[in-house]
């Protein structure tokens, strides 16, 4: 479903601040793979997601989604392939619009827009059903402004919007990092349920090693723009934080793990 082939991305070319964010990275995701991406600050995690989404172009290499080469497509042209949830609950929704209006925007993603905008009764019924699945009481607040929702409610709504039209690829960019632990656990539970129910191919970036181990069927760790660990299947189920840190030290050649890798 996703093929990242020998992708190189360098920021600030030819300056003292030159940074090779992705160093010939290759990654293949099969249909239905749920991959968690871990690594310290500057490892290349978010750059990998942004290159996949089309936020950044690549210096070399290619990005292929479900057989279509999207390397040269801008971000808005890739929107029909990709659903994305950001770290900031304020992103991904329009605060001054109602819940049903935000869902209508998501429902029309990738479709040709006409002059008709009204939300039909059939659509409204779909929205109520999908919102009820979140178990947050939002199905009875269709006309409420999204800006009035809590961070957790808004992130759950963003997750629903990102998956309302089944995307080829779902990108979760540290989508629980700004939430309190209880709310973060609820959003992760919802994420697992939606991903499993719709068999979504997913890449989730996180700083939390325990979350990276607990969720998904595959885990990759990045360091200095490279993938240094790629574990899946039964081997992933046996993972521990201690083992990951040991492997990180061995493969990165670093005696000390980045502090951000220790967050749990």
C-alpha cells in the first residue's frame, strides 16, 4: 500500500545548518499494516510522514501509494489517498464550523465540488451513527461549534474525519502527545478500533515507547534519518522497552539513549 524508495530529504542545503533528515530511507507497508514509528528528536519520524503526505518534496527517491507514484504530487493532490491526524487537536478541524459541517467537508474529500452544499438527511444519519461509535455523546451535538469541544473530543472527531472516507493510508503524527494520559488512552483505544474495523494501512509516529510496543503489528525505530530497527509479528509481541533501548544503543553506536526515548 505504501512504498518509500531510497528517499533522501535534506534541509538548508549548503549552509552550516544543513540537515540530512532522511538518508536513503526505504519502507514498504502491506495492505492493513499498522506500523508504529519511534525515535528521538531529529531522527526523521515526522519528516517521513511529511514526505509521504506531500508536505515536503524529496531530493531523490520516490513515494508510491497503492501502485500510484505520488512523488511529484503536491499535498492537496494526495488528500484523496491520505487521512491524517496531527499532534495539535486544533489542527484538522474548522473551529468556527459545526460538527456536522466538519464531517461534511471530510465526506467530500477528493470529490468534485458542485454548487450543492446542503447536508442530506442520509448523510446526517451516517454522521450520528459514526459519532455514536466514539461514545462521547457527540451524536447529539451535530450543530455545536467544534471550537467548543475539549481537546480529546476534538482529536476523536479529527480521527473520525480522517477515516470517514476510507483512506489508502492513515497517518497519525503523535496524535495523543498533547492530551492528558486518560484522554490519550481513550483516543488510542478509538484509533485501534477504527483501524481494525476498516482494515486501514496506518503509520503512527510516537515518542512513547510503551505505546509503540503496545499498538500495531510492526515497529520501526529511526536514528539520524535512517531506519535502524524494523520488528513485526511474534517478535514485536515479545518486545520490551529495555530490549529496544539495548538495540538502539548497539545499532546507533550511542552509549546514551536520547531522553525522549525513555518517555512512557
